[in-house]
């Protein structure tokens, strides 16, 4: 019977180096996100990958110490915070089903009367932000501090230039927020929610930071870096479930097919994946495929899952 | 760290008995499928559950020896057969993404020009049937024999009365098949494909049969009952991925949240779930929830996953 | 104040000749319908136009004595017959609003639970056919005889070759009919309704026949050719209203903008337009624009309306 | 043959009085618009009707001297101004087809990539406002002055309280404006366009004002009140065409069926209808039917059209 392979830090390091070599021919086949002007300036040739394991080991390769814009990956931490703050209450306002449409589609939101399909479509993430705004004065700081706690300190921080660039061009999100407001699924002014959300998305971190920050999702919610349980075990399983069925935009099914791990991506080119009971993997490469996921990052995770047998399927 | 619990057959049997007790209050809260007249006649109080494990053990409780109509669960075996026969070729005609809409929605099929989102929506299943029709004269016999092989013999068989009842009322499927034909995604006459599909859906089996037939999906494709590999390992992971992201109609996300196992359900009230490296679980209870999944069956699997820690998330 | 110009038959004849000259450069810019194989064989260079006026005069130009396939234009006469037979009853099953989508769109039909938007989209026309099937054994004969009565005899008839060609390829209409049946908006078997509808569409007539057959719609329902009232005055206004708002597929607004007359087109390249209190105009030219209306026919009617000042807007 | 009846002012006055009597039982069956708080305060029992004819006569009944909020009726005058200012240029940004969906539906706007179906859906009206903003500093003043010119002076004016109330609750329009901006179909900031549009909608006038202001649309564009041509004849026909096919939200077909005149309604309870070559009719009654049109106003126009035979169909 196929079993996950026992991987020492030393062998993982070799694997990451091999991966960095193997993905090289794929550069140039994707497209850096350009709808946020500031993101379009990123060097397309960047590649970093890091793995944090349950024994506290951490291996990394490439541009693993350079912060990049987390973007939609912050939705993952915002969801954890909403569950920490209010338990199942958030599910009265947001569903947990895949949307079956590209990540910013309005039709389904209108058809379902302002009830977002899940917390990882933009409509759902704006609702989560609105939910947190009722509890803290500054959502982006809350999310940043939570990432810092989970990871035991991070290199990155909030990138004000990216935040400003996003706010200036957030027409699609402003449309969504206004639809949510029409259906009374926002308690704050749409513009305020969009601004808070843009700031949250503008958090930057390295793949090392990200792998460490996500590690509790592979460990029943315990953070070895902060020495505390940051998320209840039942919520860990649920967050992983949402990632597994909704985490990769309209390529969630293909990603499960190729990689077989719960994961969340962002248009900054980052992906974080969870191998329950094994570890957390973060990868960064700015070029995106047509679904909006890191093209090289997905290939890297596919090779990683094949070699480690950490796939859960 | 949370680990799957080692379960002897003896303790599993106790767990199934406990579950049969616990689900009792939920009877009467769902609704037996009535759009196929013959299915509406089923006794709503039926409940059977069976688990087949890697060591060949098998435990069962309740109406575990009574055949029921597999319906959409046959889509799982038809997909395995399509992969066995043609490898990745089927993916040129069917996607692998969740549909985000109820299981028989036409709009998305029209919008995506006859390309079904995945093999488990009816449009996709009809396409798989059409694909198999080009290879064998009788798809329902092929599927039935494959189930028999995987399970090492089954109690059930093709229920001609159910098949006739379905064919007589298959207006929705005939609409779908004609749309597929408009977009040249069927090679046979729409009516012939619908008839073949209705016969395939009318295969009946017990939960014992079903758990054994699905066990190879928990064992890298090896059937301990037939002594052979019935599905290549890479295809096992892929079938599990499609189940994980598309297997439970428009409750796939909720099911992952509550149970955390790849699974496929049918409107006959059956669900089969896979715990990779552990075993296969089949449950049958005819009352359905609003998404069309067995209401009591889902609760039973939720309790099962909590107690065994076989959830993969 | 602009008034309709008094037109003698002599001057109308000159106008039609001028029009035939003016439209010449537009040939070759459209596309003959090819989804019905038999229709694709039509000579694209055909052009005929006829006007029937209240005083019984009739002028024509070009291929005015050659029958062509009326196709969707028969929906007009079928609607008249449904109103004649059951008054307002048909409106309990079909709406009277423009559909806002191409003429064979399924999504809106599904969203509105099998209630067709109007009698001129295919779903509505199939419902009208089904409605007439409950009253007569052979709908196509009924429609043909009604056209003959209104026109005082016609040159054309039912083209069995076209009918057979349509039935063989009517996948889209079979899809629609099955959706209607799912929502209990058909009382006959979907296939029988589609076959009856295909036969109805295969009626052929000349532009002379067509202008005469439609003349009662310009004369409060009186047919000068049969000497009887064929449609009650209130229904005349209502049929004209449906033509005005729904008669030209998804170019109904543009046609009102350019021509300003109630009209109905068919994919055979025919258009019939009504100038209440003045006359009826029929034109035929097989090449279609992107909306499925005769490209040259529309231009011809535009010139006609400008010169006669018969536009009602 | 049915002909429009010659109506002296004296007989029209009697007809209006009869209508005011006849519509009485219909009060209480509709619902005053409540989505704009300030509009919800209107006295539901108000009823006024006025007719302006080509000879300069004007008759009125009921609350004909009380200004009411024109709302979407201003879209008519804004369209006239856009045509006056830029000719056909506006049609490169807005279509002329009926939308087939309720008046503020977003799905179709998204599906058609930010191209509004016509100038009378909110998306189209916002685009027209944006178009005028590029030409004048204050669109609402431009529209108000145009109405004043056409009518030869009006009683009403811009209601700042209503304008403020609309701006405060314009979430749906802000969503639409942001979608338009995403697709580069707005040249100004979405919020600025929405604010300008809300001010335009807040123009108030009496039914007398409104009938006079619309009279040029029945007279080839000539205003007898200002003594000048306010709209080119070809644009008159085109504006009437857009009213005929798109003027009454999702009841445009039913309205053509019942009344048979080009018309435009507003959620303030006003409707203005054009009888080309005869006159203009304005009616006001705040209770709306389910499509958002004045319920009593529609009945009044139906009786009016039947008695005058001014219907154009």
C-alpha cells in the first residue's frame, strides 16, 4: 500500500532543488497579473518554495526570503479569524460550496440574492472582512498580526503602495460590495469594506513566512512557532475542506486532480498547500495560468506531491 | 497529533451499531426522490451501512443485504471504465471542475457550449456513456460486470422496472442530451444515449456490494476481491479528486466540511465514501436532503468520520 | 406634419423597382442559414418583394412568384390561430415580453421554469403548436389552410423535403421541448410536438402569397381576399404588438429603429411587415445578418418605410 | 377601416373625466416604490392625467398641477439630448434591444461585457449620463432646461431632498456603474456618474409639464411651445422606437399589447406616451405594478387608447 514517504529535512531540501530545476522550462508560459498596476511590476522570473514540517524543520529554495503580495491567500487567514471570533456564525452569511464560475462573477451572486457561495470568492471574502470590521477597528492589522503569531514572526508586512494601487482600481470589488449591500449582506459602507479588503490583500510575506503561518492547518491547529493552539481542531478540518473544494478559483477540481492537497492561491503568484499530519508548503512564482493561479507554482506542487506521496487522495 | 485510529473489525461493528442508533431521530426529515415513479415506491425507513477494509474485513449493519438503486453512483464506475479504456481522452470532452449549480442545470451547459463541467453532472455522465457506447455494445452490462469484478461478485443486478420507469420520464436528460448533440459532444443519437444511461442508473446493489466494489479506490486500484489491479494508481487519485470536488451535487463543499472524504451519492439514497489507505464505506437511506443526497446517510458518515478519524482533511 | 404618402399602385411599383436596384451592393454580406441542410441549398442571390394594399392592389418585384420556406414566419399565423381558437387562454402558457437573448436560448427558459417569454421564441412557438395539437389532428395543415384562406389562395405548400431535413437536425428544438415538458408546459410528447412544429415551419409561399396572407393584420382582421373577418380586431392589435416587441429575434429594437413597423422574420430569408391602415409588405432574400434576419430584406424595408412614410413611429 | 377619432379639446376633457372615474377601483392594488425612502412618502391616492395635442390644446384632470418625481422618465430626455449633442455616437456605447430581464439586472450586463442593452435600463441611462457629463458640467441642469424648453416652461424643478435620498441608497446603481467602469464604458468616476444620475432622476414636474415636454415626439421634433425644432425628425422616430421596444421595463410587451403607444415610465408613478401625429399623454399615480410601472396609469392609458383609437398597432 502507498504510504506517505518519511522525509528528513535533508531529503526535502534535495527535492526542492530538483523542483526548482524542473520547472525552469515553464517560465514565460503564464502572465503576471496586470489588473492591479502595482502588481504588474513584479519580476516574472521569481521563484521561491518553502516547506515547514511538523517537527519544526523548514527547508526552502530560490527567492524564499523575498516578500510578495499574498492577495487572496489572506482570505484563508481572515476565514480562520472569523471562525475564531464567532464560530459558525459566519456561515449564516457565506456558503461553503464551489462557485463553478470564474472568481469574480456577479451573475451567481445576483441570482443567489447576495449570498456568496464561499469565503474564497471575492463576494465571500468581502463579507468576511465586513464581519471582522464589526469586531476590530482595523482588519488588515488583525490579519497581519494573526499571520505573525501563527508563523512566530514574519519578514513581510503591509505594502501601502500595493494597497493604494488596489483601492484605485477596485471597480469589480466595489460592484460586488454594492450588490452585497443591496441584499443587506454588508453592515458597513461598501467603500469602507472594499478599502479594508484591499489593505488586507496587500499584506506581503515570504514563502518561508507563509509555510510557517499555514503549518497549524496541518497540525490540528497548534502553532509550534507560537506554542499555542491558534485554531480549534474542528475548524482546521473545515478550513481545509473549504480550501479543498473552493481554494483555487475555477481550477479547484484540476488542482485536486493534479496535486491532491487543500490549497489557496493568490494573484500575486503565491500558493499555500496543506498536507495534514505532514506539513505546509508555500510556493511563489508570479506568472499566472488562465484560471489565475501561479502556473509554475502549480507544477512545482504537482512534482512535490508525486515525490512525497503527501497527496491525500 | 491526530492519527487515524486503528480499527479492528470488531470495533467497527460496534461503531456501525451505534451509528444506526444515533441516526434514528433524523428519519422523516428528508424526502424520497419522486421524479422517477418507480423509485418513489421505496420504503423510506430503510437503512444499511457497510465498511470494507484493506485487510479484507467487512462489517455491516441494518438493511445491508437488500439491493437498492445505485443511480448516480454508477457514474463513478462509468468514469473508471472510461479511464481504463481511453486514459485521459475523456477529459477532452468533459471537464473536472465543480459546477456550482444544482445537478441538472442547463444554463451553464449552454453557456459553456456543450462542455460538461465534470463527469458527475448529468451532462458529463451522458457524455461518458456516449464515450463507452463507442467501445462496447451495452454500457449497462459493462458497468454491471465491472462492479461485479471489483466486488468479487454482487447480490444485485439491473432492475428493468426502474430502467423502464426512468426512460419514460427522462425529459430533463433528453433535453441535456440534445444540447450536447447541438454542440457535437455526442456521437450517438441523443435518445440512444439517454436510454443507455437510464439502464446504467438502474443497476441495483447492496451496501456490502458497494463498499467492496469501491474498495480499490482506497487501495491504489487493487481489488482484493478479484486479486487484480482494476484501475491504475494515477487514475485512482484522479477519480478520488473528482469525487472530492464534485461528488455530492451542490453539497460537495458542505460534505467535505462535515465528512472530509471523497464520496459519490445517488438519488436512490446511497452514498459511497473512500478513506484512502483505510477502506470504503457505503450507506443507504432513501430520504434525501434538498441537495439530493441521502440525509441520514450523510449524518451516518459524519459520525463515522469523527469516530474513526479517517477524514483526510 | 409628416403624413403617410398616398401611394398608387403605379408609384409603389416604381418604388419596389428602385429598391431592388438599391439593395444590390448588399448581397454577399450575409450568410444563408446552414443549420437546416435543406435550406442551405437555396440560391443566395434570390430577391423578391411584394406589397398588398387595402384597396386590393398588389405590386411585386424580383423573384416574387417563387415559393420559399416561411420557417418562423409561420409562428405568426399559428399565433393568430391560437387566439382564434381559444382567445386569451394561450397567454396562460406563453408570455408577451421580449426575451433579450438570441432566439434559441435555453437559460432564460430554465430560469423562468418553462414559461416561454413570447410566442415567437422557439419555446413559445412549440407551446403554441402543442396548444393547437389539442384542437386539430394536423397543425401544419391547419396553418397552411389558414394562410390560404387569408391570402385567397397561395402558390406554395408544405415542402416535405425541408420538413424531413428539419426533423433530422432539430436537436435544439428537442432540447427545448423536453424542458417545456419537465415544467408541464407541453401536453403532448416532446418529439411529437417538435415534429409537428418542423412540418409547420416547412410551409413554403411566395412574397405575393405572404403579403396577401398578412394583409388582414393591416385591416382590423378583415381579409379582402376571402371576404371575411379572419381575426377579431382586438387580436389584430395584439398580434401586431407581439410582432413590434418580439418579431425580429434579437434585432427587434434595431428593426423598430430602422423600419418602425411590426414584422416577423424567418431563417428562410423572409420578412413580413404590417403598416396598419395601409398594407402588408413581404420581402425575401436568403442571406441573413448575425441576428438571423434577412440582411437585404431589412435594408429593403428600411428604404420602403422612409419613402412611403408608413412607419408608425 | 378603423381610423383615429378626431378629438376636440372638449371631448378629450370628458374622456379624461370618465377615465378618472373608471380607474378608481384600481387604487390600493399596487405598491408605492419604497426603495428610495423619500419617494415612499408620496400620497398613494394621487392621480393626474394630461393630454397635449398638435393644435396646442391641453386638457387635464385630477392632480395635474402637482409636481411628482419623474425618475426614469428623465432617461427619455437625456437620450434626446445625447442624440442632439452627438448624433449616432451614443449607440457605440449603448444598444437598442430590449433586455428581457427586470430593469436592474446585472447578469446580462456582465455577460455582455459592460454593453448596456438600451438607454432605458439603468446601465444604459448611466452611460448616457456619463456621455453628457463629457459635454456639460451639470447634467441634471441640462436635462431640466431641456424639459423646460420643450414644454415652454414648467412648474416643477429639481427636488434636492429626493436627490439626496437617492444618492444615499443607490447601491444597485453604484454596482452597475462600477461594472460599466470595469469594462471601460464610463469615462468618469462611477460615484460621480451615479450622483449626477440621481440628481437627474430627482427632477419633478406635473403631468401638464410632461405632456407638453413630450409633445415634440408626436410632431416630428417641433415644439409648438418654444417655436423651434428641438429634435431632428429621424431621431424622433428612433426615440419612439426605443420607447416602443424598451420603455416600460419588463412589461414593454404587455404595454404594447394593452395600449399600443410608445411610452416611458418612472418609479415615481408617471408614464408619458406618444401618439405620433396626434399628441402626447402624461399620467401620474404612485402605486406600481410588479414590473414597476404605474398600475392605475397603465389602466388609464389603456382606456384612453381604446376610446381615441390613437393606438398605432
